[in-house]
């Protein structure tokens, strides 16, 4: 038994283990909890998308209700407008009619006057005609005697003409018979042509029927396709509306930020203007730009002229104006994220207006 | 000294009597009034009575006549035209000078204090030259006249206001030789 | 490794990609800059001049600064450690000057001066100036020049001189005239010429070594040129009639002057070395009071060719004549600033004769004084102040006004009536 040779290693092993334990114990028991520092500007809140959806739906309903109300108002307005238009139209018509009546009366009067004039003219004419009639009677007596003589001559001529006409009539009858024969031959030809044409029409009709059937099938398929597209479009529209709602919210938030930035800008300008002493060397057209860096508390980190006016006194006066403000206290009231992103660095352009020279 | 006074009175009476023999009654009375006055000779600031008849140039004792004349001539503001009230006496001076070629004068032009100094120098000269031209027209030779301007540098009246200014806007005529 | 660098760089870009807010400031207060010149500490010295007071007065007179009233100062620090900037800032000062005067070798005096920017709490300038007890005023004016230059970028004009004429009436019609020179603040006057006859129109040469003036001492007006260092003088050729209004050309070789030898007052140019005389105006009206433009290419003068005096400019090479003044019925005695932009003159309106300034760039005319008998404007070489002659209480005095009319002051009383000031150029 070599127990002796095992004792030493066992003891050593135990010692090692005890040492390890001793080393570890203080570490186990004295471990402190490091305080967790949440970075100040991370303010995260959990957003439940489902609740968002219902909110979106609510807002949609509100929006729709508003739209309906708006539409009703619009319709009322339209109706009112139309009524007004009708009234105006009627008034216009009445006015026109009144005018027409006036015009008609005026015309009637004119006509009366004209008729009177005509009657008077006619009377004059009749008198003249009476005179002329007498003259005519005397002329006609003379003419009658002359005409008797002419009549005898005319009768003789007439008899001769009748004989000539009879001969001509017989010639015409022969011509008519020949023309009738020609027409009969032509009719036969036309009937034959018509039959051929009818046969072709039947063929064309059959072909057309086939085409019509094919077209109908195509149209049916297209109709199906369009239905499918419409459904898909409606789905897309619904999704788009949701997105639009989210966009509106985002835009509202952006607008608010813009307003804050604008307010802070005019605050900065008024604070500096009150303290800017424009020097005697300032001239119209001079311009200097100072870069001002602020701490979130509004205190000034640095002021630096980044674009000189070319006049030392002017540049100094610009820097001094900013330093005299000391602290832009309203900065501390602004959301730190917005401040850090947009308002920490300010470029102040000094461009004097209204100087004498 | 009563004795010298008596002598003076005697000589005056004698000369009066002598002149009375040569001149018209009106001159006699005028001479009386002027001689009865001051003891010294010409007081250059006397104002003429405007009666020119007494200086019709006939008197041989012309010094006394000229001594009674005005020697300061005034002007309106920013103006160098000879004023009407200066004409009579200037004519008299001219007549004297024309008849005494050896006599010579100096015309000193002045301006009031308003406006700028060198421009007022020029104004003073303009006024002096206006008087010179007037005399020349009345027969005075250029060689007898010297002009100089003092601008606003030698006022007779210090102080501001129309009263002072009107007295300083002047040309002074001074006899260099008679 | 490369990818790591690239991504890190991109992240940094994203972090610094902020938008800069841009705003525009157009309005402010038009006023002189507030500065406090604290009384200097004089250790073991009895000084005959109050240096800090001279500096304070200099800066105030320039129209650029508003010095703090001594009675309002809460303390009088003389070293940087003693300065509590907040106190001086609260009392409204943008800058402050402190100093110490101590004896130096050879009986001299040493002034250690420091200029601070109160708002930035930073030193702008410091220097130790050595002087004698009898030229402490020059030490003070030197300090004023330095402070002025460090804060405005312009050269200070406090170490310059003025020349003027005094007239004292002894008896009616009997005057004593003196041509005198003094510091720019009127101190330490000394007589250059004394006469029983009038003296007028003193004019400095551009290098500050000579004076030209008109004197009646020979019973007629004549122009003299006097060398200041030696006192030697020379009478310029005189003519019949007027001899007046001498004006030095910028290069000092010619004098513009007025002669009436050809019938009426005209402007001529005399070349001093050769005696050659060039006639410049040809008009029967009065042409007088010439002055040269800074580039020497044109002469401005007063002329009443249009009826009453106005100021005209004649280009010498082309002989082109241009009228400059159109506002008001009487404008005369024009003088230009060194940059040729501003023309100061005597301008008459309903209330009298005033000093006015015309901006030749825009032709805008501004009347700077409200007194009614002003004349003889002369401009400081840095264009900051116009000094002129006026009447106060019936007595002739010199007064000054800043170019923008913000600040006015009167010079200390002289011996008799004071008139015809002429400001020197920068002197060595």
C-alpha cells in the first residue's frame, strides 16, 4: 500500500482549494451594486401598436365625421348659392322680358307710324293710278283693234303646227318601245348580282358571329382581372390612409419643433440687439458673423468671429453684444434633444440697418 | 488862454467877411454853422445834410468841403451795389478828385462777420471796387484810387445782431494825399 | 481594422451633423463705447499732470468712447490682481484702463499701462512708457492713441497739433492778432506770429513741417510760408488786389491760392520751386477757398457764380467742373476727410450758419451744429472730429463735434477771440 505517497499530493490539493475559496469569498460577499446611470436625454416609452391602431381608427372616424360635416356645409353652401343663382336668373329674365315688352311696344308704335305713312303713300299712288288707268283705256282700245288682226295670223300658224306635232308623236312611240326592251335586259342582270351579294353576306355574318363570341370571352376575362385589381387597390388605399395618419402626427411634431426654433431665434435676436452698441465706424453695408456655442443651460461656451466686417471696432462690438447677454436663459426650457440638434450652435449675422452713413 | 481865443475869433471874423464878399448868402450861413462847431478839422463820421448846393465846387478852399462829406458808405447784406444814400457824397468826392489830380484815396472794403472769412475778403473787395467804379464813371483816374479789403477782420462794432452787422458792412474812403 | 475605422468615422460624422441656427441682428444702440480710465497710481511722485484724466478726456472728445465718471468708480485698481471684472462689467463698462507711474532713471518717469476687455476678462494691450515730468501730456496722448488704435483699428489723432488765430481789441479799431499753436486738446499754446494787422487762413503742409498763412503786416494781404522747426519764412509772390486762401497740394510742391489781379477773385496754382502760376478758374464771380482732394487730382473751391456761394470740384487734368452742393442757399469753405468720402462745410439755413457734413457717396447732408455763427471747419487726420470756430457769449471760441454729430465739446478759452483753427496731419 503506497498511501504515504498519496498524502502529500492530497494535502497540497486541499491547500490549493482552500486558497482558492479564500480568495473568492471576499469577492462574493463584498460585491457592490454599481448604480445604474440612465443617460438623461433618453426618455423612452413603450408604445403599444394595437392601441395606436385603435387610436388611428378613432381619429379616422373623427376625421370622417369632420369631413361629412364639412361636406354638408359645402352642400348647403352650394344650395344656397344655387338658389341665389336661380333668383338672380329669374330677376334677369324678368328684366329681359320687361325690356322685350318695352322694345315690342316701341316697335308697335313704329309700325303704326309706318302704316300711317304707307296709307298716305298708297292714297297718293291710287290717285296716280286712276289717272294712268284712263290713259290706259284709250291705249287699250287701240291695241284691241291691232290684236284682232294678229289673231287671224296666229290661227293659220297653229294649224300648221298641229300637223307637224302628229308626225313627231309617232316617232317617239317607236323609240319608247326600244328602250323598254333594254330595261328588261338590265333588270335580269341586276337580279343575278343581288343573289351573289346575298350569299356573300351570309358568309360574312357567320364570321362576325364567331368574332363576337371570342370578344365576349376576352371581355369576361378582363373584367375578372379588373375586379381583382380593384380589390387590391382598396387594400392599398386603406394602408396608405394609416400611413398618412402617422405622417400627420410626425408633421405636427415637426411643426412644433420649428415653432420652438423660431421662437428661440427671435429671443436670441432681441437679447443681442438690446445690448449691441453700434460703433462710430459702422457703415451701411458692413457685416460680421459670430459663431456662438451655448451650453444647454443657455450659458455661453464660446463666441468667435467667423466672418469679419473688415473693421476692428465693428467686430469687437458684435462680440461684446453677445458676451453682455451672458446667459440665454430660455434655452434651459427647451427639450434637450431639440436643443442639442438645432440650437446649440448659433451663427449671428450682424448687419446694421438705418445707419446715417 | 483867453488871448489865443480872441485871436482866433478875430481871424474867423476877418475870413468870414472876406468870403461873404465872394460867395452867395446861402454858403455864408452854412459856413457859419459848421465853423461855429468843433475845433478840430474833419470828423469823418459826419452825415451830410443832403444839400449839395453848398459844394458846387466853386470854392477854392475845397479841403473844408471835402471834410464835410461822408467817408463811410454802407451796404446791404451780401450786396455790393452802391446805395442811393451814398451817391451824392460820392459824386462830390469824385468832383474833388477829378479837379485835384495829385490827390489820392484808399478805399477799404469790409464785410460783417457772418459767413466764411476768405469769401468775406472777396465781398469786401467787391464793395471797394464798386465804389471805385462809381468814382471812375464820375471822372476819377484809376491812379488816384487804391483798394484793399479787410473782410470781416476789422469791425467797427463788436457784437452780433443786425445793428452791429449793418455798421460793419462798409467801405471807408481815406485820403492818402489831398 | 479598416472597417472599424470607417464605421467609427461615419458615426462621428453622424454625431456632429447638427444644423447651425442662423439669425440676423440689424438693430442696436448708436452710442459711444463705454470705457473706464481708472486714475493712475503714482508711487512717491508729485505729478503736475493727471495722465488718466487727459486720456479719459481724449477718448471722450473723439466721439468714439464714453469715459466713466470718476465719481462713479467704486475702486481704483492699478494692477490686474486688484481688478474684479464683474464690478466693472456691472457698472456698464466694455473696457478699462489701469496704470502705475513710478520714477525711472535720469529723473525720468515711467508709466505702466494696461488695457482690459471687461467682458472677456482679458488683457488687450499693455506697455511701459517713459517720459519727462515736463512732457507728461505727450505720454498721456500717446497712451490715448494706443488705446484708440487697439479698440477701433484706426490711428489715433491725439498727439497732433492745432494752429489758430486770436484777435484782441486794445482800443476801438486797434487790434493785436496772434497766430498760435497748441496741442489737439488746446493745452500748451505758444505764439508763432504776432501782428497789429490781421492774420488769417493758416494751412498745414501734408508733412506737418510748414505753415502757410495770410498776413496784412506789410499793409497789404500777402501769403507767407513758414518752416515750423526753424521759424524761417518766405513771402510768396504777391499781386495787386487779393492774395489769400493758401492750400497745400498733397505732395507739398504746390499751393492753390486766390488772387484778384485779373479783375475778380480767381483760383490759381503756384508751383513753389519754379514760381510758375497757373490760372484754374475763369469766371467773373467770386472763386475762393480752394482745397485739394487727397489724390491731388482735383481742387474743390467756393464760387458764387450761381448767385450765392456753393462748393464746386474741378478735375485738374480734364478741367471738368462739377457742382457738389445743392441743398441750402449758402455753402462754403469745404474740407475733405482723408479718404475723400466726407465733405464738411459752412452751411446757412433759416437759423444761421452751421457746420454740415455731406456724404459724397450718397450726397446726404447732415447739419452737425445748432449754433448760428459757425465757420472754419477743420478735420482731424483720422476723420473722427471736426473742429470749428464759433461764438459763445459774444466771444469767439473753438468747438468740436464728432463726424456723426454724437459728441460735442468746447475748447478752453483763449486770449481774446479765437478763430480759424487748422488741424495738423499726423506728426512724427
